[in-house]
C-alpha cells in the first residue's frame, strides 16, 4: 500500500474514503487516455502521479462526481470531456 493512502490528509482533501477511491479511479482513466500529469515527478507510475495531484490540490471531484482540476492560471478546467470521448 502506498504511504500516501495511509495519511488522513489525503482522505480529508478528497472528502472521504469513497470519494478518494472514485477520484483516483477516474483520474487514472484520464491519464491512461492521454491526459497530461499536473505535477512534475520523476516516475511513470500513474498512481503516484494521481496521489501527488490530490495532495497538491491540483484535482478534486465536483458535486456531480466529475474530476476537476485547477489550471496553472487558477482557472477551473472540466475534464469530463475525456469520459465522453471514450
């Protein structure tokens, strides 16, 4: 188990264990579909990338359970189009 998942901080950021699980799963799908990572890490491990995106407040689930991200210019970007493209 990844150490980041043991911390209560990441669970709180996601809004609970269920939301954390959902956010991770949806973001992993987006990365697999070609979405670019929002953090700079020296790894190709998509799970580690997603966990760092959450810990750095780069992504979250909105009220409709869609993945949202904060862009570099603090604009909110809707990534749900990736789900529709599959």
